[in-house]
């Protein structure tokens, strides 16, 4: 049985359902996608600056437009998985670019640039 593709909708879904409804602020949401996951990993990751913006860190950065409104269209997903219960839903907040190890790997206007970082 196929699973659900959630990577392309996770941030927007939580921004829409938690931040926009006042159950969480945007800072808390961003922390849950960045610093919190690193806190359960071995200390080496935190020492390398993963999950934070620090000089000399790994420079893994996601650029968002928190005001963008969009409709989920699973047939336009970049990932191979297109199975989602959110198809046709209106969401707020959009990831517009992703930087991995200092290199742009995704841009909303150009899609996946390299498919890998580094």
C-alpha cells in the first residue's frame, strides 16, 4: 500500500493549521523544523551547526514566503510521491528556495536545480 507524500506540504500545512489559527507562533514552528530535530541527534550535528545559522555552519537553509497562498496539486510535486489527501487544498506559506551546504538545490521558479547538495 502506498504511503502519503508530505515533504512538499508539511511546512505550509502546519503554518495554515497551527500558526494561522493562533495555536503556535511562526518562531515555534520554525524551531520545530530546525533546532528541535537536531536536539535528538548525536552531539556532532549540533557542533557542526546543523539546525542553526552560525558562521562556519553547514548552510542548510530554506527560504519561505509565509504570505504566499497556493493550491496543492499533487501532479506538480517534484518528489516521486504524488499520493496526498491534501490535493486541491488551499494552504498558506510556500517554500521558495532551498540551500544545501551553501548551494541552491531548489528554486520555486526553476524547480529542482541539482537534486543534491554539496
